[in-house]
C-alpha cells in the first residue's frame, strides 16, 4: 500500500514538472510574440512601409508570425492539458484521503461496538 502511494506521489511530482515546463513555454511564446511583431514591423519600416498600421498589418500576416501563433496555440494546449491532469490528480488524492478517513472511522466505530 505504501509503495503504491509513493508511486502515485512520484507521478504527481512529474505531472507538476510537466505542467511547469509547459506553462513556461507558453508564457515565453506569448511574450516573444510581441517582440516578433516589433521585429517584423521594423523590417517593414526598413522596406519603406511608412505607416505603423501598414507595418503592423504586414507583420501580422508574415509567415514567421503566423508560425509563432501556431506554436503558441500548441504550447497553450499542452499547458492547459497538464494543468487539468494535475488538478484531477490532486482531487483524486483528496478523495482517497477522505475514503481512508471514513474507513478508519468505520473501523473504530465497529471496534468500539465489539468491545
């Protein structure tokens, strides 16, 4: 029983690591998106596009920016999946603790009646 508990705790620890890594990637890409947009807008300015609106339009349509958005979508998907798997695992652990407490209380009540 104790071995199963330790295995489960190790799984929870690994799930927490997976979530933190996925969330870090998502956060990085979200911030990098703003930098990439600025870099692409600067490229458009150097190319002779004079208005900020036109630079931004061109930058947002650029294949590199669109590729970054696809990466951000995937990173968000992985982070959210890991967050919910961790949440479910923690709720399962709480349920297990509650069941064990109930079982101990029932055993104590039975023992006191038998005595």
